[in-house]
């Protein structure tokens, strides 16, 4: 994350490390100290504490399937996931806080792109979400990949679209493809990806391209 924040490999710029580390430390960024499966109640309680103590306005859960705890072994996993999504939706609405859930897709055929219906579990995830963003990551025969960010649902005004992405190895970041030549290259065939469900209370913020 420090490499992404600095937009450069700091192991090659050791004289700048302390400067970037100090800047990164000043960010209003907090991490839940959970590792492995957790009960939804523990996670919600921790989120509630963070909103109260630190005025947190955006929580990212990565990822939903891995987080769900052992308490749900007695019921099927889809019911457990629906219950968790309902709890996160209620938390977002009650606390005026954005909640982003990362959900892995179902297994897909190799020649199919991910769709809203590809989200693992029942339709509740996409129904409850104000926005659905799909990270398309398709493998090419050459071994390279085509990546893009697809806006599959936008409750604010309904605008949808796809943003081709280019990976920058030096900074470990993705950015929008700008040149026509690169845009043509990333429009080749491929497969795979993750699904991000974005939930917020009330109306969704209008999506804007970062300049």
C-alpha cells in the first residue's frame, strides 16, 4: 500500500522512505485486526466503534465469503451471506456510512464475461447495493490479460459503462487506459474477475472520472 501511495518502488528510493511513511501515517486510515473467519456481530460492533470514535465514513470488507464465521455452520452458506448483507445494509443506512463489500464471483465458463448475476450467492447482494462494480480480469492466450472496471449498477442516475485499465508494475496500481493504441490492445478476449458491491445510505454519489 505504501508503494501504491508513493506511486513508486521505495526499495529503490530509500532516502525518500521516511518522508512517504510519514505522509502515509497521517492518512485517516484504520485496519480491523481480524484474521480469518469472524462472526458478523463482532465485525459490525467493531465498525460501530470506529464510526463513533474516529468518524469513519467508508468501510471496506475484503472479502465477504472469507469473513463469515463458524457460527453459520448449522445453516446454508447462501442464507448466511444474505443475513450478513442485510446487516451491512442496515449499518450503512443507520450510520450514514459507505460500506464496500468485495464478493468473489461464481465459477464461470471461460468465454463469458462477469455480469451482475455472476455474484456469488443469491440476488440479495446486487438488490441491496446502490452500486455494483465488476473488475473484469480476462486471461489472453499470450499469457497477458485484459482488465477493466465495469459499472454494472448505478442507482443514482443509471449511467453504466466500462473503463479499460492498465497495470503499472512500478507503482502496483491500475489507471485508466488513455491512448487509442492501448485501448485497442485491452479490448482482446479473456476471462475471470472479482465483484465489488458498493453500498451507501440514501442516494448513491454520482460516479465521476478522476482527472
